[in-house]
């Protein structure tokens, strides 16, 4: 442990993806649920994950979205499940993060399943 980073309750947390989802991917809500300030959470994430909490949350949110899309969840349903009010906002953010539209993942996943069924 770095001498500059004092031990906090954050050091005992191992279920970050679950907590992120419970906090609806919000930095301040995540900090509050962990019992620390946003600044303490920022210092911890920079030290532990080498990125800001916001960037980490965004990456994990999009990772969860990709999992849902691969499981044949529609873009609209996926957007709702990961806390977006509007599917268009989700689509824009997903494309910005991954370089592709979420509907492409859904189509690829469906095509892969169809090919697998045809082979069997």
C-alpha cells in the first residue's frame, strides 16, 4: 500500500461491479454507499485501478451492456437495464466507448446462434 493512501473502508471491497450497478453507475452514489467522500473514492480508484471512478464506471457499464446484448437483449431493454433513460443516449455512449453501434452486437450474436443451430 502506498504511504500516501491511508487505509479506508474501500480496501475491503471486492464486489465493485455489483456496487457500481447498485449505484446506477453514479460516482457520488457509489461513494456514499461505500461511506467515503467522492474525493476519497477518486484517490482510491486512481491508485488501485489507475483511472478515475467515472472512467471505470463507464467502462464497466458498457461491458455490462455488451454482455446483455450478446444475450439477445434488445438495445432498448439494455439501455433501461443499465440505467439510461433514453436508448439514443445509450447508443451514442456505447458507440463512443466501443467504436460500434450496440445493434451490431445484437445482430452478430443472433447470426452466431443461427449458424450454430444450422450446423447442429
